C-alpha cells in the first residue's frame, strides 16, 4: 500500500502541475495589475472550464493522498 500511494501521489502531483501550467496566463494577480480602466467579466467555457475543474480535482486528490500517506507510514 505504501508503494501504491507513493506512485499515486507522484502521478497526481505531475498532473496538478501540468493543469496549473495550462491555465490562462491573464487570470490571477497579473490580470488585476493592468492599468486599463475597462474590465470585462468573463465566464469559463469549454476547455478552460475543464482544465479549471481538473485542477481542483487534482488538488483535492493530492491533499487526500498526502493525508492517507501519513496514516500508512
């Protein structure tokens, strides 16, 4: 079980990193720092929404696998 959790956490961490890197670069702190006075509120659609939801799922799985790893060790 220890080996399975170790490899599971490795795969989830790589997927989490990859999904974060795929997200839109204008979101977050850099999007709010622009000097433009016009702002547009947009909703996530299509692939952007799928990547956003996948990132949340991977983050939750990573935390759960970390907690499980503590109990197994």
